[in-house]
C-alpha cells in the first residue's frame, strides 16, 4: 500500500468520556504482550479499598485472544523496517477477535476494535528518512484537533512538515498562491478511506476571522436549486467568509436636546411679582429697559357713574423699570390734582423705537402720545398731545394702534381707519364701511405690509352687535391715499376675526365668521388680488366660544397658527390648507371657582426660533390654565413645556430680547398681577 494513500491530519489521542460509567459484562480483548501489564493492574484493583471498583474488576472477564509480536524500534535497522512495512498486514487477528466475541455470547463489540495503520513519522534528525513505524490507533474520537496543516504537492494532499519539506517549499512555484488553477478534483483526496474535517471555530473574540484557505482546501460550493434565488450574502454565509464587524463608537453624537434647551427657555425664574394694574391686562410691551402695561378697570368705560363703583381704581397704564423696582409710573393718572377723577380702561398701546414715541388708546375716546427720554429723571415720559377723533360729528372709539415698522406713522382703528404722522402732524382717514353703517362697525384688526406690499395697510371690520355677522375688509395704499382692493369673502360679507401678514409681505391670512362657521382664507397681496387662493373651514367651536383671538405666520411663512377662544391653538400649512390641522395644541381647563368669570382662551401666540446652526421652530401660547407653554412641533401635542405659571388665566404676555436689555418674559393675568421672568444670567 502506497504511503500517500494513507495520511492523517494529525496524531489524535483521545478517549471518549461518560458521565456515569456502568459495569459491563463484555470481555476485554488484549494481546499476549500486554498480559503481564493487565495482571498487574488486576491485582492492584483487587487490593484497592474502593468496594465498587473492586467488584467491577473481579467481575471482569479477561481473555487472551492472540499473540502479537512486540517490535523494538530502537534496535531495528532501516532494512528490517522497510521489509516489514512492505509486507501486508495479516487479517487473522481480526478474525480471531470476532470468534472470541461470538463465543462470549456478544453479538457485536460495544467498543471499537484497535486498528493498525501505517504512518510516516517525521524525525528531528537532519536529512530525509524513510523509517516506518507501526502505530496502534484506538477507537474513533468525537473531538477533532488539527495539529498539522495540509498542503497541495504534486497533485496530492500531504502533511506539511517543516523538517522534511523545507527545501522543496522554496522551489515550489505556486507556494505563495493559496489557490491552484484549476483546483484539484476532490476525488483525488480519497474521501472513502480518510475523511478530512475542516471546521471553522466559533468566534471567541471580537477580532475579524476568515476561513483559512491558504493551504489549498476550498469548501464545497453551496447547492442552489433553479427555483431559489441566489444572493451574494447567502454565498458568503455558506462559505463563512463574513467577518465580525464591531460597531464603531460615536463619540461626537449626543442626544437631541429638547426645544426648551435649544431656545434657552427652560430656566426661567420669577424675579418680580406685583399686582398694580387696574384690572385684567390688555397689553404689554418693553422698550429701553421699561415695562409698559395697559389694563381694564371696573367701571372704566364711558357708561355708568364712577362714584357708584368703589372698585374703579387707577393703574390702567403704568410703566415699571428694574432700576427702581419699588415704584411705578402711572401714565394714565397724570398730575396729582387729578387723583379724584374717573379712571378709564386702556385698550391698546404701541411704541415707535425710531423716535421713542409711546401711544395709547383709552375708553374715553382719546389717543395719547408720550416721548421717552432717559435723562435720569423720575419720570422719563413727556406727554405730547391728547387727540380725539370724530365720526359724523360724534367722538370715535379708537381700539387698535399699530406703528408702521421703521417710521412714526401711526394707524388708528376706530369706526374708520386713520393714519397719522406723529412728528409731522399729517392725518388721513379711510372708510371701511358705508357711512350709514359706520356706527355699527369698528376696525377690528390692522396689519402693515412689508417688502412687496410695504405701501399697503390692511384692515378688517367687526360689527358692534353680536347678532350682526357682516363686515367689509380692505387694503389701502398709503402712498396714493386710496383703496387698493377689497378682500372678497362672500356676497353678503362676513364679520372679521383676525388678520396677519407674513414676513415677506406677499401673503395675507384672514379669518371671518358668518354666524355659524368660521373660514380661513389666504390672499396673494403682492399681486393685489382680492380673491382668496385657498379656503378652509375651521374646526367647530364650542357654543360659548366662536372667535379667533390671534393669528401669526411662522418666520418662513409656511406655518400659520390660530389662537382660538376654545383654549386651543391650531397650526396649518399655508401652502396646502386642504391638509387640515397639522398640530392641535390644547391648554388644560381653567380651575376657577367663580362661575361668572369669563374666559377668552388663547389670547396670545408667538413663534420663536433657536439661534443654533440648525434652527428649531417653536410656538409660545398663553391660555385659560394660567400657563405660558412652549410647543415643539416635532413632539407629541400633549407635551407642551410650561415656562411660566400664574394664579389666574393668562391675559397677555411679552417675550423680550435680553441682548437689548429686556426681560425674557413678562406675563399678565386677568386679576391684574404681573410676573417678570428672567434667566439665570439676568437674575
């Protein structure tokens, strides 16, 4: 038998182990040369103190089946070794062993019989050697350990020996090539005689491991049927060539901050709290470190007698500064000799930063203006004039006041729309409705145009009586002093609720009410088109709440927020109103024991944007629950962060710029209390 037909991947010396060995009645087959050793072992077992081991050894049946010649390799010459290896291995020993098992009554041996194989054993002596050794191999093992590598040589797989083949390895032309082209046929390996097992050990560490194919052996290709789809990852998985990829740690990644942290609005603390307003706050503004507040007062309208109402008090127009926090300036009261006169509610205030002019409209039908000069006096305000407007010989009732951005032109909304240049004194009046209907309507909302519509001013009319739901809404050209166009709503006309213009001055949004439904309309004012480009009917209101108090575009003009009287804020996409409400931000219900108290829902909305490289948009609203909340459109609608909280429902709030010396948040509630909130940097 040729030596290349018999080869092993390595010498394996293992013994199968059993968890609970049991005594067996099968005879143990040994050779003659092992008789002395077996007898010696038996005597030791009998003399042992272990009862179980002694009983097992006494019950064992030892039979001598054959004699085997003992070969001393140390004294055998090379010629004798060569002659002995060329002789065939007799098979009489195997037959004798089978006869012994048949006589003992055993059909088949429970353990594998010893076998004799020929193996080329490398030596450590220099030079080639052809000495052959007879090695007795025991039963097959369940554990396979490859102690030597295989390589291809002359078309056959042989054992890689460093001592024998060291010289031939350098002469081999394809030694550095892991593949031989074409690859050898698997039939030349003789799989029937000797099976070669190549196992890919499990990855015990996180290092990348691949199948070792540098010695010529290539795993068989996976078999795929024609009906199954073959993918590259399936082939790689079959060959076990997919390495283990450790996930790369993200050192620079961090959790996305909440909107309050991005806007630096999560650290507000109450620094000042006082109750000096006459009643429910109507408006708040900040300028030059001053906080100006206007409010209502009981009995502060034109009807009734102030002497019969003891709750009519001053404080409807005050100014406060943190430089003198213990005192306030009462601008409505005036001189000390007028302390006993009636106090009127102040509806609106406006401020012109270009000429430092403060304007207010009161229930006594007067529009008053002051100039501000911070020269260190106790009262930096100086009154300019008191102006009263008339309509058809009767005093008008001014409500809305809006300065044109960057100028001192003041727009006054009463039964008509009046614009006045305060420093120069020029006045012009526009009629919103017919003269016969002027006493039945007032100017509700006013908005100045910008950029493309900077010369225009827009106004809505609201009926005085609640059962009247008609109105007219127009745009006027302040340069040509004429009407530009009408906003068409319906043939009969609908009463106006709210109006706003985006930052580019090209789009205007109107909310009107016909008595049963409210409609949102979008107009292209840059082209002076009076027909709406988009119409959408708003969600139904509660029976006692039917108005939209405030409305504002986002900075990019995409989103449009509506502050409703039913204590919720709806956000729409101004480009596609057909999508309906995108976000529905709702405040909690008010906790007030007074059933006669009237609530007005969301009275103010303000868009905010972070200063980070990736700006984030937020919405600030104030509602009946006494909370000023910050809403994040990227989060759930019920996760509005509370940035300020008062003892009563919110009446008005103002967000200031701390880089301009203003307070970050000033809140006024319906009881006349003021809350000034600052961050840790301004405390």
